[in-house]
C-alpha cells in the first residue's frame, strides 16, 4: 500500500499562510521580501521560513530576500494553485455550506462547480452561488463534468458509501471532512481534515503558557 | 514576544487521530495495543507512531505494546482532555453552526456553553442545543461564566475587534477560524485554523500520486 507520505507535510501546511502574508505585504510595495519579515508576521523563526520556502525551489538573495512576484508564482506552482481545479462538494449541511462560501478557495484556483445533497428541500438551490444537485444524479453529473476532486461533508455514517460512489464516477482526490478513515483504492488520494487537531494544538499551547506564567510569577 | 512555539506540533496534531483509533480498537478487546497496529490503521510508519506517543510520557512494552487504558489516559492527560473545558463561540454563521454540532468536541472535554451573534433572528435560538445570546451582552456573560476559551467564527472584517472584546472580558485562549492574524497580548494564546492548509496537502499528495503513476506507466 502506498503511504501517501509527504515528507515535508508541516512545510506544505504552512505555505498557504506564507502566500497570504506575502500577498498582503506585496500591497505595501517593494520588489523583494525577506524571510525575516515573513517570519515576524507569522510569529515563526526566520530559519524555518527559509527552509519551508526552499521546497518550492526558490532561493532568496543575501541581504535582499525573495523577489515577491517570483515567490508568489513559485508557491502557487508548487501547490498547483496556478491552474484552476474544478471540484464538487457532497453534503450541504453546515460544514458543506461553510466551505461553499469560503472565499479563500477561489484564490487558490479551487472552483466548486456543483454540490450534491439528498435533501429535496436543498436541491435546486444555490448556496453561495453554487448549484445544489440531487445526489441521485451524482454519478452521471461527475462523469459529464469530468471532475476529479471532491469535498466530502456528508454525515460520517454515509461517508464510505459516498466515497465509493465518487470513486466509481471518476473522482481521484477526496478532501474528507468526516471522521471516517476512508478505504480507497491505490490511485485515490485522501486528505482527512480533523478539526480536533487544531483544538489539540490550542490546548497544548494554553498549558505551555500557563506553566510559563507559573514559572515567572513572583514567589 | 513569546513565540508560542510547540516543538512537537506535528505530533500533537496527530494525537487526536491516535486517540480515535485506539478507542475504536479498544472495542475489539485486548489489554494491549501495538504501535504497529495503530500505524497500520492510520497509514503511518510505526517508528513515527512510537515517537509521537513518547511526548505523552507513556512507554510501550516490547512485544506487547501499550496498555490500552493507560495509553488513552496518557493522551487525554497530555492534551488536557481529561477535564471539562468550557468555551463560548462567537459568530453563528455556517462555520459556527457546524462547530456547534461537531460531536467529537464533547468527547474531548470541550463544552460549548453559549454562542454569541449580532443577528436578532438568531438570538434566543438553540443551535445544536447551544443557546445563542446577543453579542451586546458578551462581555458581562463571559465574565459571569468565568469562561477562558473562545472559538472565533465571525466574518474576518470584525475578527480583531471581536478578539479585543473577548480578551477584555477575560478570554485567554482563542481558536481562530477567520483568516486574520490576530494581534493579542502576551498572555493570550491563539490557534489559527487555516482550511487552506488541508487543501494544500491534498494538492501536493495528488501531484505526487500523478507523478508516481506516470513513472510506473508502461512505456
């Protein structure tokens, strides 16, 4: 079984925040941007930023930093965000609706062309401009769109079954917001989004801060 | 400025999925669980799993693995999930509503006691059982609850302003779902949730898979 291991995963995860920050700083002008400045904005170590950015193939110039335009292009190219990627979303509950309205995605080349749901009250609506189609027509619609990427926001109880249908229709990349570990064939990639991970980080940061404050409190 | 750096961040992020998997496997019985089995379930390397678990202070026994009960307790204690943590949520849009209904949180000791919104059509409602209160009363309510943790799901345009109010009311841990890099005083921790990170991972995995398939395709 392929491990789908991305050795630089934490670096990849940070790239979108670099992109966001660099675009913000770009507005303030200047042809070059330093790793130190990006680091300061994001509260990271400069050496970490420089290391992360090397995965995109770009190298900064000593004293000057990175050429802004080229840096943005390099990150986008590395992530494949320089071309438009069509995707569908399945399951228009709260999370699904939230993702349909998530503006950032458009800037990342992600175009949500349709959503699917079983609920007849939702079918025919547009949610944040995206048409909601009947889940019964999913197979034929996905084939006719020729779309390869799907966002899965159905209830966990129907996650595997829906994934099976999606894959049969030609989907080979699933962004999985359910808490089910999907079983998929070799050629399909899955990114499982686990909101608990972020909460774990918050908890551990808070504990670290509490300990730090206990240490520095006057005795 | 404190860096709020958690050196073992990727390990911490994986702990919730370990917890989930171990609990699933616990149902199948057995007093011990091996790192190899956890690794297989989650498609990780066994050495990675063992390394990640050491941060919780637990050590497996050769040939037997980890005592299941103690392992669950160790992870929960490390994350602070063995005690109930009250929190409020601000901004009952789609994302806010999705988080109010996210069942996993309850199992992690996170108890959402109230939500706040400005919209009079929402005030007074219960969303997934959580009462929606007026944002105008936020300061006094948070003080009277004595709650320290807040989930921020307001529009980005009011993110900083809302965070300032929350901190003034006594909040010292913010789980930030907006795309604003919040400016907060030294004693406050922030965990910024960036959904684009997950999409970046999906894209990079997909590219890696496509390359792999091109390599192995018969010439």
